[in-house]
């Protein structure tokens, strides 16, 4: 960890005129004695803490972590989570710890240096508050995955203490108390409810309350969670649900008042400072020809209700669909000519299947690319309309179609899966994306719909099912889904268990692909029940077998390399 920390300090000086870019501003110079002297320098240094959030294994690929849940599947980078084959030396596990502590030490330097800087008290207090929020966010993130942590605060000075970072792990309770102190300090730092447009993305007072509520919720301190969430939803904070759900994940709504705290991403010529959303969630048909390392699960697609709120069931339309793969083959498998260019025979059920997807909760079509639907892709340096078909040739052999002919292609050979529409550019977003590794859409860490659903959960656990349903219904109303308890028996939910079942599903519908579902399942203790099973594709073919060890996998292992450096770091159970 120490070596990576030191290397992370060396950043180039690059300042954008007119605003403080959350990606490109510098963090520190080789000697802090020549920096942190003016308000402008302090702002530049603080931006380096923000920029650290998008480090690859911190939040940089957070959208992929859902593969370790019931709403997504994946291959390559995070497949060890699905297979239960992670080890204390697995690269991305180590990267999470190392990137996290690199960011924490950036925050520590900012807190100490800004606190000592000869600048105005108002700006000083606000910036220290921002840095404490960011430190609290990162510690909370690591706590979620590793449990109790070594706690280094701003008294740690890497220029002096490089060889002395040998603290043992604090307990989870002590770590949580540290986080709450940071967030409590941030509440009293004079942070605004909103920043001017040229400072968009900086921590606001509402973001602090929202994160504090989440910390309390994860600790099952429901009354405290309710108090925090109720504060952030007051009208004076200005948050509201964006009218268009799909727009939250493209360039039309990603800066809307729904976003409470998000990671700002940039794209376009000369502005490649984004996250690789397109690269790993997009397909070979997406800008730059991408890899679809993460895909929505068939389970997720099957969960979405009809638009009238009725539960969806394939068996009602196609008897034996769930038990006989021949039925799925019949309704999905298109016959193509031998060149894979033209449809020779379209299944009679094709229009029925397409209509079934369209008659569901609108978040399905905004989140998932389903068979028989289209997607505006990118081919030969130009936009090209693509159709998603599952095909065979005239001999009956399963074949993969190609984007050159206007069909979608899965980068994972043999997989027949849904694809993500969420976060994935259509065409080149009118020139906004020029590099598949830097998707310019902001990535939400906490947004209002998430807060509504967390508040509903806290109310439900506290025995107030009526208030819980009220906030679930606010989220459903945005996409014109009927409210819970609004008439038909299939919309009834009045007991604690019934309301939790609604929250369980609503969080899947609303937040899939945002990296939250894995944490939800683990904190609910449901991973062991849902993640020991075979993962199937659309046509019922086995993709892989999931494994989740209930005695081990609720926490990640402390990296073996860290324990070798610091033997006082005790390993998590089972590892």
C-alpha cells in the first residue's frame, strides 16, 4: 500500500479556466511547503481528492460490482466474485484497499493543509468539510467490503510517517463512529445546499445528510436514518426526481436535481477524464467496439412488472417456458441466411415477445436491451441502427451475428444475454464521447430515488409501513407505475414482510447497474440464498454456476500483501 500511495502523489499541473474541474485539477506538488498557500491552490488540491474517487477499483468500475448479485452477470475482471474463487491476493480486491487508502491519504493531506492555510475562514471551513465528507465516504465504502479498518486521520503525514503506517484494524463500530464524526463535522462546516454551476459536483449539505442516513441505515439505526433522510428531502434543498428516468443515465439528465452526489465525468476531444462505462457495459456495437464485461441477468429482466403492476410470468404466455428450453428456442431463435445478413424466418412469437417487453415497467426498456428491440450503435465511424436477434442458420446451427450487418454481437462467445442500455452511449452522443474508456456521463453515488427507497426501508423497519409505502410510491409514480395499495390485490403490501418485498424489488428495478445491489444483498443477509445457483441466459443455456460462502463472502479479505507489511492487520474470518 505504501509504495502505491507515494506514487499517487505525482500529478501534473492542469487547471481549467473558469472552473475547478473535479478530474483535472492537481492534487499536490513534490513539497507541500510550496503549495496550499492560497484559496485557489487549496481548491486545486481538494479537487485531487474528488478525482481519486474514480480510481479503477474504488468507484471507477463500481457499475460492474452488480455482477455479484441477482441483477447482473459478468466475465473476466470480476468473475471470481461469482465463482467464489477470490483469494487474499486477487487483484481487484487488493486494488479496492489500496485505491481507498490512497484516496484517504489525499483527503488527510487536504484536511491538514487547508486547515493550516492562510485563507478566509468561510472558504477554509467549507473545503475542510468537503474533504471530511470524502474521507467519510471512502472509509464507509471500505467498511462495507472489508469490515473494521486501520484509521488514519489528518495527523498522518506521509512526508514524515511513510514507514510508520502500521496501525491495527479498528472494530467495525469504531470505524463507523469515525465516519459519523467526519460527517458530523461536515454538517457544521457551512457547506451550501447548492454550488454555483462552475463548481457543480462539489459536496453539498444535502449530500452529507444523505450519506449520514445511509451509514445509519446500514447499521440498522433506523430512527437516526429517518432523521437524516427526512432532512435531505426538505423542499429547501431543491432535490426532485428527474422527469425522465432514462435521461438520468445519458447527457440529458445526469446533472438534474435528482443527483445528490455524483462523480463528474468528462469526454470529448481533449477532455478524456471519465469512467469506462461504455467500455465494459457497452457491446461490440457501442462506440469504440466494447466488451460487455457486465450484462443484465435474465433474473432482472424477468422481475419487472406489467405496467398495471401485475407480476410478470412467462408461463402465462408461453407454457413450459421456464422448464423446457425448446420453448425459448422457438420464441427467440431467428433463422438467418448463411451469410448472417438477412432474416429467412422470423418466429411467429416474435411480435408477442417484443410486446411483452414493451408492456412492462418502463425502467426495463430504459435499463436493458432485449431481443427484437433496437439500439443506435456505432460502426465504421458512424451511427448505425442495430437489432438484437438470437440466430441460427438454415442448417439449424446457432450463429453469432455481426454489427457490420446491423445486428448486435456479444463479446463473450457463447453467451446469449441481455445487454445494458443504462449508461451506454447511443451512437457517439453527438460527438460527446471520443474514447470508450472515458464515458462523459456523471455516475451517481447517491440520488434522490435511492434516498426515497432507503427512507422507505428505515420506516418499514421502524414499524411505519404507511410512510414506507408513501416513498416507494413516489419512485414508482415517476415512471407511471401504479402505487402500492392502490386497489388490486396484486398491489397490496401492508405488513412489514410484504413492504420489504416491495423494497427488495423496487431497488432492483430502480438501481440496477449502479453498483448498489451487491451491498444491498450482503447487508440484508440474502447473498447466500440468492447467489448459490446456476446463472442462465435468455434461451435457458447455462452460463456458469454461482457460489457464495456464507461463512466467508459477506466480507472481502484484507489483502495478503498488506498483512505481510503489517502483521497487526488481522484477516477476516474464512480467508
